């Protein structure tokens, strides 16, 4: 065999190795399928979402498990359950798919809003966020937004870790990364809440002196403000219970279990509830500020969401 023939055969061999390696590597579609399986809980349901057969989904997931070197699913009678390795891989898969979609979107019309994003929210902002997401979806059908509820610290950390594209929570001090942006949305005043069985002639100070007190989360951002309000009123209420859910506290107050000082959640219309009284505290009005922490790399989508939310909050 002459030198030219050997060189040609060597090139074919290398090309063949590269082809086999490429075939073994998971495609972006495989990661999209992995995300669909994790969200739907079965290969069959995921197959409908990604336009494949259940068998093809199974082949893709087996190939992905082989490449990652670990099982991703535990097969059960009615579907599959994610392994710890799958839970660890899922945020990275979502980020990879999102970044790819961002690259594709950047080459398209700047007015086009499309792709996938995950947005977190505390309870008080859930309604306006859901309404805004539905409105955007109607205008931009190629946009897919997943809404996740959680507590402030959890949501903030997930945006910083890039596991979420944005999150709505109570404003806190602390340095933000260069690729993060904070935008104020609205404020919630702190007031004393009591059952309407206590007439309007009874002051906030008298209610705090005579009624059991339900404390709202002493470790939260509002705790120092509540302490200042109680100090200004010169009263030390008898705490019978502490809870970290404003809505749960208000339900107990409605049943006259006690009184409480809580943020008046914007979306709940408690001022129109005939079973409740909202009583201003003496002195300065304290309020907690609600905003949205955003990943600036998804600015075109985040800006559309922020604009829609502000329109609804106006």
C-alpha cells in the first residue's frame, strides 16, 4: 500500500471515530426530552410533548444515562421517578437549553419574544404574576414560562445560582452579581389585623394589650419593623403563636383566635373583608417593598414580563 492510500485510509478511520463519538454524545433534543420527562413524570407523557414515540424517548434517555454514567430514572408502575443524579442535572440542562434558545432568538427579529424561562414568586405576588404570564402567552405563543412558588431566601439563591431567570420577593440588603438586576414593583403596609367582632372604637394599642398575639416570623425582614411599631405603641403583647405564613395568620385572626401585625398583601382585598378589621398602628407607617430580581442575560423576555406586571399593578 502506497503512502497516499495509507493517508486516505487513516483519514477515513478518524472520520469514522468522530462519527461514532458524535452519535454517542447527547443532542440538545435529548436534553429537552429529559426536561419533559422530569416535568411530566413518564416517558409516554413526555413523548406527546416532544413529538416522539415513548420508545424513542426511552432510547434517548438510555443514551443520556450512558453518557452521564449514572441512572437518571427509577421505573415505577405509573411512570418514572428522578434519581438524585437527575435532580442535580436538571437545572444545568434547563440552563443549557435556555442559553441555546437565547442564541437562536438573538438572530431573529428583536421584537420576537420566545423561549423558556423559570420565574419564582412569593405568595403575595402569585396572582399578578400568573395573570401577567397568561397575558404574555396569549401575545407570544412561543414563550413558555414556568412559575414556581417559594420563600424569599430560596428564590433569591436560585436566581443567583442561575436556576431561575427571575424571582419576585421582599427586598433585602446584599450585593447583587454583575448579571443581576433589581426592579421595585410595589409596597405592602404593615397593619394590625383583628376580627371584626372587635368594634371600631377599640384602638390598636388596646387590642394588643387585651388579645392573644400571633407573631409573624421573627426571623423575617419585617420583624425589625414590627418591633419598632410595638415599641412606639409602648406595648408588649402576649404572644401565643408564631407562624411564617401571612395568609394562615389572617385565617386564624378571622376566627378571632388572636390579633397580629402583618403586611397587607396586595392581591387579597382584606380591606373589603367584612370578617376583618385593618387597624393602623400609631406613628410612622412601615411597609415592606416587593420587587423582582432578574438575570440580565434574559433581558428581552424579562423586560416584557416586567412591563406587563407594572401595567397590571398601576
